[in-house]
């Protein structure tokens, strides 16, 4: 039920990749470049006291 609610509210696209090989370090940027409308690495969003609230990134390694 929750998935239907979220999917109907916002566009959902999920790719999960697990790899500890250091050669895969550029994968997040490659995914963002491939889709074209994704943001990586993005910028940190801070509150008034400079505490991290989130990020503008849409791809998270």
C-alpha cells in the first residue's frame, strides 16, 4: 500500500548496486550522466544553525 501511495505522489526510480571495488568509484556520476536529469554529487542543505538537513543529490553512492 505504501509503495502505491509514494509512487503516485513522486516519480520513483531505484537502482541498487553493491560493489567494494575501488574501480567502481565513478559509477554514481556515470548513472547521473546517463539519465541526464539526475544530480550528483549535489550540494548540502543546511538549516539556520548550519546543521545538515539534506542534499540536492538524487543519486547516492
